[in-house]
């Protein structure tokens, strides 16, 4: 599976950014898709997931600020990030999620999101 995340960028605190992840082939074959992030010196953490049926789940730290969505026709997953905080600074990755809720396959290059004034 090839995963191509869109370019991130530098955003001021309180700003917004939308990430996209283009997936090779149909995303319907996956139980779910997820966004993870990894800040410098930190473990990679789950940000949000969306199932093939459209059910979503979020980390407590982003709930109410981030929205995950998917366009099945385009085989693309999105992460809309609003009210960004400096602690959201990280490299963001998308990846398929298996039936036991774990990421599987190879990680892509990820995309850097920096929240700073």
C-alpha cells in the first residue's frame, strides 16, 4: 500500500490546517484508516481513526478540534485540524488499521505540522 500525505506546514496557534492522505487502491478493503503523529522525542500516538462505515474515534487531546473524514471515491483520508496548539506540532502519518485496532503495513514519510507564532 502506498500512502502519500499532503504537505503540512507552519501554522500560528489557533489556526487551521487540513491534511490529506492518498491511498493506492481502494480504501474499502481496510477495516479503518487512521492518523498518527510523532512529536520530537515522543512515541508515535494515535490521533484519529475512521472505519469503513464512517465511525470515528479521537484521542482526548484532539477531540472537538480535529475531524477525520474519508472520500471513498478518491481513496483519500483527511484530517481537518482546527484551533491548533503548539503541542500539536509533530510529524503526522496516515495508515490502515486492522480489525484489532492496530496500524499495519509500512509507514509513509509523514508530513510535518508546526504550530508556532
